[in-house]
C-alpha cells in the first residue's frame, strides 16, 4: 500500500492557496465563488498580480495590433479619468468636448468636406464603429428602396475574404447576405474587378480595407471607387463605400498622404479606425466618421434626455469609458502630425529591415514587407518545404518558448492551403528588439535542422487576424 503521507500536495482546482498569504490570510480562497470574508487589499492585489504573470509579455506580442505602451503622462490622465462615463455628457461636459475635438481632428485627417461640423462618434473599438458604418449603408439603401416602392428584404454587402470577423457579425446580426470575394492565386484582398462582379440592386455597399489584418496590404480604394462610378453610369445602381481603416486609418494620412482612399473620393460615405491600434491609445477606443449629415440617416440618431441634458447618441454601446477618449486627445495634442509621422516611420523602418532579413533566410519567402502599414508576413518557400522537418506552426511554438508571440495561420477562403507567419510592428518594438527576435528565429531553424527526427505539424483554424 502506498503511504498517503508521501503523496505530493496539490490544491483543489477550485481553490487558490497562495504561500505568501499566510502573513495576512489563513483561509483558502475560492476561485469560482465569492469568498465569505474580506481580505487585505495588498493580499487581493498580490494574488491577482502573481496569476497575471502567466500572461504573455505584451511587448513581445507581435500578433496583436493593439497598443501596448503609452507615456507616463498619458497613463496618469487615464488613471485620473477612470471614473468618467462617456455617456454622461451632461455631467462630464469637458470630456464630451474633448470627444468632439477628436472627431473634428479625425475628420480633418480623413479630408471630410466640412471637418468643423463633422458627423461621427467615439466607440469602444473598430468593431462597433464598423457596425455603425454598416448600419448607415443599410439604412440609406433601405430608405431609397422604400421611396422607390421596391422590395428591401434581401440586402447584401460586398467584401473580401480577408475582412475582420466583426463584418461577419454585422451581416448575421442585421440579416444581410455577405458577398465575400474569395482569394485567388496571389491576390489576398478585394480589387475593383471582383467588387463590381458581385453588385446587384440589393447591394448596400462595398467594404474596402486600409490595412488587411492578414498581410498588412491596403486595398485599392480609389480603383474600386472608379469602378463603381463606371458601373453606376451603365446600370444606374449607386453603391457606396465604407472604408475599414481599423489599422491604416491612422497610418496612411502620415506615411502615404498621396493615396486617395478617404473622403477625397465622393463614393466614400463612412470610415472607421481603431484609436487603440495605430492611433496609439490603450485598448478601448475607436472612431467612425460619416462624410456629412446626408450620409447618416436621421433615424439612426437618438436624442436622449439623460441626467438633465439633451444627448446626441450614435453609438451602439451606452456606458463606456471616457478615459480612452481623453488619452486619444492627449496623443493628438502631444504628438501632432509630425509626431505621428515620426513614430510610424520608425515602425515602418523596423518592419522593412526585419522583413528583409527574414526574407533572406533560406526557408522563407516574403508575401509583404511592411511598406503599407508596419505589418508583414512570410511563408515557407516550396523548395524548402519539400524536405523541411518543421512547419511555421512549429516555428511559432519554438519562438513562444522565448516569450515571442508570432502567429502562424492559413490565409482565407480559397487559399487556406497557404500558411503564413505575421509580425505587427508597434511603437515599443525597437530595432534592437527586432534584432533579438531575428537571432531567435535563426536559432529555432538551427534547432530543427539539428533534430532531423522532428516531424512538421499542421493545424487549421489557428488564425490571429485582429
């Protein structure tokens, strides 16, 4: 018989048993139920703090587009305004004023016809902003069909297979047929020719992406707009464009101002972007701007009597943090156009340098190099893959041992046979850190090549594309 005294002690899965807490706590802490008694704040803090150490280190997370560093002054403002509810404009009028300033600044960046009277709102992120832009397209189409005495029960939306999942949610929640243009060959984004092929009288709009999450490319918004202009001349069908600028909306105005993708194109009726991506704010803020008042149907606007004030409400969410809006305004004030340009140029330089080094390694071929937004991806070249004893999934796992999160995933519909790896370069990813990553990539390749018995692994559905 085994001696139970010699068995190792393991805490029950439903309990937390922190060793150091013996100084201030003598009872186990339930994980999934509220404890009966209070504890010292320092103990509660330490329990949670230590558990969160198991999360990845955000600076090494090259999968996320989300901002992972802000200046101390910005963090101080965020902490000072943690209790500000963005919806309480009557109680926090200055926070509301900062939001309006941000809306006008963003509208100016995107060349709105009258940015001083811009129509838009802050949101929790780009997903909410996309849905507001999509609702604007559906409502305009539906109102037009009603006025013409035509049926309006079968709306459809045209988009590339590379869209973020929020667009699939929008179509499902608002009962819209998604007309998703699949990839073909080396084309992983939507183009003008494919967009026009899918149009009919029930098309509410086309979604064009400035900065695909799969490979960092800009879609050709101006070409799509010209094709829609020509199609309208032939058929009389007027199809608007919504630009999903979640990642590129705060990059293109500074790095590629010559590209016409925004309100300089009359066909573009609404644009969204994530303030918490290349807008350089911590998670929790997005923006949607409409071309003008005519682009936003009045029945989407609510005038809410709340806490004694008249509030114009465009958003889907109600209560939401005001401190991220304050942080966005801090960035606009602190950095200016020159500061944003300098930061994004630095990130792009890192992306171009690192992508070049990775592309020169024997196993890999570049798909993009970070020339648009500072995002690039690569694949294993065909010749090397024939005899390789590892896959990009294996490489991602090996890099994770060193703390790096560098996702591997299949490309979208029709090219899911192609597995790629992607890196998102953000402000806190320096050239020195990029050099460290490159050395770890080389070491990982050397490891696999020195272990010929290793077998490559492949997965499906492992996609880090937002």
